[in-house]
């Protein structure tokens, strides 16, 4: 068991998409704090996150990337190869949400959500895997959602996240030969900009969360760090749910609370 007393090892170079804000920025800060060089990729300006990382003694580079564009992905990975010589970790975190029902979802919205949330991760893994292979392997973490595990009222978001769950498992099987692990993380409700304007929805949802609150971004970061580290070397093709018990126990949690209210 002595190997478990060794310090945890994190990727030397890791690329995080959607790193300009929300959970992506939290993942990036935590990785830099542990010594990784973090490539911050986003359509938005990740400069302020890079400055924060540098001020804290870490290293990060800023990259303009629209994850839906495979050519941009190829150029970015070529740049990482030229500047860093390796890539050991990839966090496909960029995502968008359109909380629209079935009949309200236009073709344009459907295409846009699928392209960012699902195609983005596909292009990312396809571009990054060869460089990871050259360095001896790596770890990919795809940020799905509990809406990629259960029925969810927004068809575009749910389909994109279910797709990402399946894509992760498919990639895990094939990329194992290159010593690349691929896992998906499934957050429940996390307090970030993605939930802006959804206060009534969030308040109602919390009533079904056994933990009684939304998650802090750092609580998802801890799982991402574990999956990127050498402490999860035998974990691939797995789904890790980070939801305060919503999926496993939300139904009866709500039923018991409602029954108590009725009995009063
Ligand atoms: N917040 C939640 O409750 C929650 C729950 C489950 C899953 N998630 C997932 O977690 C991930 C991060 O969510 P968040 O809450 O931090 O969101 P956020 O909106 O705070 O941040 C998303 C980031 O992705 C970037 N982005 C959007 N489109 C992009 C594109 N085409 N190319 C590159 N970057 C792009 C945005 O600029 C932004 O910086 C998403 O995949 C989201 O679906 C969030």
C-alpha cells in the first residue's frame, strides 16, 4: 500500500474548455495551484483567469477557441504541441443550456446546443488524442450533467448530455489502447452563470435535493481533479454523479417532504 503515500500526480499540461468563467475557471485555478500548466480555451476572454493564476504563482495560457470548429481545435493542439510538447489532460467543459420545451425548441437552438455540448467534445478528443498518445497517454474528463442520465425537460440540452455520456464510453473503449482514460462527470445544480435567471426553477429544484442545497463549483472540481490525477489510473468509461443525491433519492425526498406537509 506504500504507493498511496506518494504525492498525487496531476497532468503536466491540461486544456480546459469554457475556462473563462463558471466551473471551467474553478477547474483551471485548482489545476494551476497543483502545478499543471493550464491552457484556457474559450470564446470569451479568459485573460482575467490567466492573470489570477499568474498572481497566485501558477502558469496558464489563453486560447481563443470555439469548440464547435474542428479546424480551430487542430490549430490549438498544434500550438500546444509546439509550445509545450505534450498534453496530458483535457476537460471538455464548455457548454450552453437552453431551457426550452419540445415544441419551443427551434431547429437553430437544437443545432447550436448539440454542436457546442456534443460535437465540441468529439472534435476536442479527436484533435487531442494523438498528442496525448505521443506523451504516453492522458485523461479526458467530459462534463455532462444529470440531464445526461435521466429524463429532462429541455430536449436539446438533455440529448446533448446523453450523447456526451455515450461518446465518453465509446471513446474510453477505443482510447484505452493509447493509455488514455475517458470519464464523464454529471453535476446536478451548481451555482454558476448557467443558472442565471432561473431562480424559481432552482428554488423548486432544491426541494428535491437530499443535500438541501446547490453545489459549489469547487465540489465538481474535486472530482475532475481526481479523474485527471494518477489516483484514478484504473477508472475509465465511468459516470460520476455530483448532485447531492438528487438522481438517486430526489423522488422520495420530495414525496416524504410533501407527505409531511400534508400531514401537518
Ligand atoms: N451550472 C450547472 O448547474 C450545471 C449542471 C450540470 C452540468 N453543467 C455543465 O457544466 C459545464 C460548465 O457549466 P457552467 O455552469 O460553468 O457554465 P458557464 O455558463 O458559467 O460557463 C460556460 C463557459 O463555456 C464557454 N463557452 C460557451 N460556448 C462555447 C464555445 N462554443 N466554445 C468555447 N467556449 C464556449 C462560455 O464562454 C463560458 O465561459 C457545462 O458543460 C454545463 O452544461 C452545469
